C-alpha cells in the first residue's frame, strides 16, 4: 500500500514535466507569449498581445531504459499489485531526469516591431550512464556484479546532477519586413547561480579474475575516476550547524556565471489577411537558435577527490566493505584513499549546459490548425561526459488546434533512448497543461518514462494591427 502511494506521488511530481525544459505542445505558437524565449529568443516579438506574463509553471522529464513498471497507470486502483521489471541483457544503461520551476516571466511589446522579456526559474538536470555491461535483475554483491560482467573488458560510467537558478533578459526585434516575409532576431542573456552540482565517473576499471579455495575473486588492476560535488551541499551535511547557519553558508557558497541564447525566425506570409489576426496567418515559420550557451560553475567541496590507479592486492571484497560500512561522505573519501591513489581538487568545476542547435518549422494548415516540427541537436558530447547536463528528447512533431483561450496539442517525440512518446496537451483560458506520454493514462507498462506540464499565462490587450497603410 505504501509503495502504491509512493508511486502515485512520483507520478504527480514527474507528470509536471516537459522535454528539454520547454512546453513542446506550444512551440512556435503566437499564443505562447512569455514562454516563447524558452523555444527561441527571436520569438518574443511575435505575440498577439501588448504584454503577457507567466505565473508559476512546473516542468520535469524522466527517461530510462533500465526499469519499467507493470500493472500501473494514473488510473490504477490503490489495491492493485504493482510490479517492476529490470531490463536484463547486455546494453548501455541510461537515465535522464530534467525539471524546472518557472517562477515568473514577463513579456512587453515595444510598439509593433520589438519586445523585451524577463524570466526567473529554477532548473535541474540529472544524467547517468554506464558502458556496455551485462545487467541482471538480482546481483549478489560486488563479487556477483564482477562475475556477471566477466566478459566485459572494463567498466566505466558517469552520473551528474545540476540544480541552479536562472534569471534571463531577452530582446527581439523585426529586422526585415516585406509584404510576404518577416525576419526577426533575438538574444537572451542569462545569469545562473549554482545551487547544487555533483558528478562522479569511473574510467576503464580493469579487473583480473583469480581462483581461490573458497571461490572466485576479482583484483582491481587499474583505472581512474572522480567524485566532485559543490560546497553548497556541505552545510546541509553538517548536523552541528543550525538551520540558519546552514542556509547562510549555503548562500555564501553559491557562485554566479553567465550564459545565453541567440536565434532568428523567418516568417513566410500569405498575401491577404485572416479574420482572426494577421499574426496567425502565415504559410510557414522557420526558427533557428542556439540555446543554453555556457556552463554553471561551482566551488569544490573539501570532500571532492580524484583517483588514478589502485594499491596492491585490492579485491572486490574491499569495495564491498566500503559499501557495507561507510555512512558519511568523509568516510567514503577516506576509504577510497586507502585503496587508491587519490588527490583533492581545489577551486571551481563547471557543469556544462545542454547547449544545442534548435531548429523549428511551423506550418499553417487551416484557420487555427498548425503542425510543428522541432529538432534539438546537442552541441556538447553525450557519452561518458562526466559534467554534462543532458536533455531527454531530440525530435518532436506536434499538430495543434489553437485559439486565444482554447487549444489542443498532440506532441509526438523521439527520445535519446530511442522511445517514441505520444502526448496530449490542452489550453483552457490561462491554464496550459498536458503530458508527454499518454501511456501514463492508457497503458499499464509506460511508467516511469514520460511526463507532463502546467502553467498559467495572463495576457494584456491585443496589439493594434499593422496593415502597412499609413494613417491619413
């Protein structure tokens, strides 16, 4: 019963989610308002309203190829028995978990040709992967793991986490306006404050199998790795500090870095006007942007370390002893230092943002009906990048029906794990909400991969329509 409540709680939290920290259903819509700078910094000028603002938005995303629940969806009864499966076999395990809490966004139009926008958010990215290993449902300790992977040449893996605040200022303007073509450009400057950053990696851990009278053991031959985490975490691990002291040290330990986005949009218009609004009446719209240029920096904790090579006669039993007996990060560092050659890094380390080339094509089909296609191509390495923040999906296609206060969105996206998610989103007045993977509603084995989102948008009065004819 407790497991059931836990899974439902996770579902609620994770369903407030969105791919690559955007609202995919409304990408390129002229109704997306203050949210537009999350898709392309050149898009904020293309709104139907003189001003608009977003008040509170929650996002997250989760995707893994390791675990899947059976006999569960959001309509399941509390009395249902829930099962989970671990995918067995030889493959590369991966996990992506992204999220954001949108605090406030404001967009203000400047006449009919420019706009400025401001936004404040809290974002996080988590990413984990290992090399091509043999995965089984149940492992008998470290020795069992090495035994299962006796045919694996070496072991490697990486896990990273990055939580930070973001304050952004955006400016966009129309640089070319003809009868049937408009071109807009935009720039977003971002200030990031790192709240919590951590990463660990192991590289080419080689072991040698040895037979003894009591069975098989594995000697660690060579390898390297590291554990780095920010000193913003240390105050909360120190139980001797009061809550006020922990918060004060945490604030003092945060660091600030800058980054940004840059992009442009080309709008190919029809000749003539639309009964609703000329902003919505175009043949197609092409947007190109480079998003999240830069990185978030942190100061090393005193407990960060690197290791390169092992002491003599270190076996799997030493690793098992660490797992069984270590209770604090200080003890963990001391235990690793006893079996490996370690050093303590100082200064700062950087968590790379998911810098990406984002290409968006929006096609008008009929009044209020559009189809949108967007590709996000990573410009930072995935693989074993120990300090990499990864996004969950790289391609989605979204047909939509949308008016000022109502909308229906059907995003389909291809994730980095090779999964295809079919989502559903709606707009009702100021509320926009939806989810990536409708399998959470209609399938019994889609969870935990997928998610959803919601936010509230308040809009000002409509712009005066520029007909291109000067007033008498």
